[in-house]
C-alpha cells in the first residue's frame, strides 16, 4: 500500500477483510521520517500513519513486522 497517507487507516480496514488467510499486505512509509514518534508532529499524514500503525498492532486477525528500511515498511500477514 503506497497511496495518500491520510487514508491509510481506511485502506487498511477495507483491504484486510478482503485478504485471504495467509495473505500479505505491505505498507510503505510507515515511519514518516521518524515523525510518527514525535507527539508534536500533527500533520494529517503523520496522524493517519500513527492511526494505522496502532490499528495493525491491536488487530488480532494479523501478525505484523515493521522494518526500518528507508521510510519504513510494515508487512502484515492475515491469520
């Protein structure tokens, strides 16, 4: 997934239900240059990426790993 960042949470919710068990979803730009961990960073794109990161971490339908490659890549595998 590499689309408009403000809609990442919506895209995640729409795609994960369509993914087959064992299917893989790849999200790009999940670190936002480190801004996702800066509470002062409140741009809509950064806030949306924080939201999708939280959604993935709390989603018991999947297992995931975030890779600190370039601007961050998250691999999500549906259980």
